[in-house]
């Protein structure tokens, strides 16, 4: 898949997620199966991750795609503003589940093999989703549970102690959205 196809697919996924966000927010489902079968499951973090990165690289989208992105982002922000308490509750639930998932991925990394490198690259989106969700909860009027920040800091420190800085591990099109100072875990591999 070339870079523009990757961006277009991510935009289409975000639009579908936004389209199903209201019923998802009102449900108790953590992982929402979307109507279109070729889509990943809907989560708040997955949608926020896409909004973040597409907003940063939108200059690589066509004019029509940029308009679609702006519309989807506006709809998402409106839904979250209209459902502050529900969003906070659901986002906090998701963060707790994602932290547990991320800790499990890190425990699964045993040796520095090619399989481990591929496993990490395929699962580090969990850590990126955590960042996107925490960033949103840190905005007014939302509130981020400080215990989540503490738990993530511990996981990050354990990973940093075994980290070897290096090249960006995802497709290069995403580099502008993920600067190495904040997203150090996307640049390199475990020692």
C-alpha cells in the first residue's frame, strides 16, 4: 500500500468511527464491531489516534480529503463536548484496558529476535492510542486520572531501561505526527 492509500484508508476508518461514535459512547462495549466488515473495531483511542495523525499530515491529503477530515474532526469534537461525563468514563475504562494490554505486550518481549521486532511494531499502536487518549483527557473540560499517568510512567521507565534508539518503525508518512521526543518508543527497538 503506498503512502496516499495508507492515508486515505486511515481517513475512511476515522470517518466510519465518527459515524458510529454516538451509539458506541452509549454502549458498554469496549471494542465496537463496526458496520462495515473491513474496518478495525471502534475504540475512542483508535479514533483519537487517527484524528491526531491525520491532522498533522493533512497537507498530504487531497483538498476533498482535507475537507472530509475537518468535517469528521468537527463532528467528533461536538459529540465529545455533548457527552463529557460519558466520554471521560469510557476513555478511562479504555485506558485501564490498554495499559493492561501494553504491559502484556511488553512482558511478551523476551529476546531480540526478528519475530520480537515485528511483534513490537505490530502492537506499539496500543502505546500510541494510550497517548492520544491521555492527551484528550488532559484537555479542559476533561479530567485524567493521575493513577493512569503513574502506571504508564512505570511501564515507560521499564521499557526505556531496555531501549536502543534507532529508526522510525512505522511507515515514514507518519513521522511528522510522531516526533521522537514524545514518541521515543516508535524510534528504535529493545536491546
